C-alpha cells in the first residue's frame, strides 16, 4: 500500500516539526516555502513547558541547548542604564529560559536533523487548494500541481493559504502593539543580560545578547499605526520620530536599524479560529493561533503542534476526521491558556504618562522582590499542561 502523502506549507518551526514527525511515522512529505532558500536569522525564541518533552523525543534537546544565545538573565533598566530590578531566571522556564535560542538557530537545528526523504520546494507558494473525498490538489504559483492526502498550513500569522481555505472563520485580533526587531553591532557596553527599558509614550527598548557576536534589539510601543504595509525606510522614519526623545540606547538602535539587513516590523495580531481543520486541511503554529510575543510561548506551541498532529494521525490511520479532531482537542486548552492575556496588560506593559511609569516602577519593584518573586516567576511559565503527550504509534 502506498504511503500517505502530506504537503506542509511553511518551513519554520511549526512546519519543520510537522515534517519531522510525519516523516518519522511513514508519511511522504513535501515542504513548500515561499522564500528562495531556508530562512536563518530572527530574534529570540525559547522552548518551554511541554515542548521540552517534544524536543527530547526528537533527540534534539542537547543540540538546541548548544545554540543558547548566551543570555544569563533579565534586568529592568532606568534612563541612565542603572538596574532597577531583575526578573527571576533561576529555573528552566524563567524570564531567560534554559533553552533560549534564536528562531533561525532553532529552525536550522531541526532542519539539519530531519529524517531522510523529505522534499523541499523553495521560492513557490500555494495559489489554489481543491479538496476532494479521496485526495486534495494544490496548484502552485509556478504552475506546478501537487496531490496529497493532507495539507498542513504552517505559514505564519498572515497566512494567505489559511485565509483562502478557512475564510470568515479566521478572526485576526489586533493588540495595538508595534514591535521592530533587528540585529545591530555589539558594543563594549553590552553584556550577557536581557536589558529592558520603559519610558513614557508607551515605549519599550530591549537589548539582548546573541551567540553570533552581535546584539538583538527591539523597539516596542503601544497605540501606533500599522507600519507593516509601508516600505521599510518610511516605516523606520516613523519609528525614529516616535523614539526621538526616548533616551537610553534609542539613538544607537535607530542608527543600527538603518544599517541592518534583517529589520522586521510586526503589528501584533492574535489569530483566533473556531476550528483548525477543514476536510483534508489543517493549520499549525502561528497560522492557527498566533499568540504574539506578548503572550509568549509561540515557538513551544509550534514544536508541540507538529508532534501532537503526527501522533494522532499515526494512532488513527484511515480516519482523518477523527485524528484532526483529536489533535485540536488536545492543543486547544494549551493555546487558549497562552492567548488569554491579563486584563489591562497594555497599561502595565506600556505606560503612557509619567504617573503611569512611576506606578509601573512600583509594581516592578514589588514583583522583583523576594516577597513576590515566586509570583513573577510564574508569569513566564507558558505552554504548561497537565495533559500527557499522546503516544506516537510505531510504523
């Protein structure tokens, strides 16, 4: 009997996890990626909670740990660079996690250890999906046609294939937060800590070390326009205007972004869907439930989704609807928990006024004290569940 065939659209963490586990359970796997080649680079992600078990079952725990960014802790910084407090990082899922890596390094590690026999198609996208009772047909932008038993959409938060297949069931929920990511040169003042600065106007500045001899910078602010539709120079000009009086390391970061070749701007948007599967199509990772950096745990959910999907498909061969329903039933509580942001988080995380900033400072002082340290530590524990990972049936 011929092996079942799957098309995985998207070659980042969710797509690679799905490809890994589906191939290990006997599927013929084709991965489609719109980029012309594998995409390295990207900012910090981490592996937390149940995803640590998934990584262990992949046999990649030590390989990923070896890609650690070198970050040793997380500190809150004042206007002159003084440390105002330190967030707990003394357990594997602390503010700086044990498995703190760059997105590209995590994805590259999975890619380099994929089982043999996976086909990759770069520089192409899906134009049309025709779902049928016996198989589905996919037409690519290049004109190429593919047929398969299952399509896994793992394209990310702004997935066009997801929108084409699921239509009105996709509910993008904008959070009103803009984040600008980029890599800038390291300077002698940089150290091994994640340094986090807040100032008035709902603005944050972050500097984080990496394991490539550079520094990862983030500018994040609330109540701004969506810049993702602008050309990068125009978008950065607006960001520069917004941060003109922000202080601390803002001038250095703005200059660094102008010269950087990997600046990425995001207008944070959660994806909420009433169902993650339809016929022979299923979504995984940010395409199905983007939790945004504000919720955290996106990489962990992406890793976990690939495993859980493959496990139920292996447990229920020949019953695709039951397998996809079981996948969704297992993943849904985990996703809902991460997507549920604390009430008023924007006002706490992005104070607009001097009074708001002062109140934030008092809360920071309390949360980083020995009295409330355990509470602060729990805030970083995401992707945790009492559910056991489904067992992977052997083929």
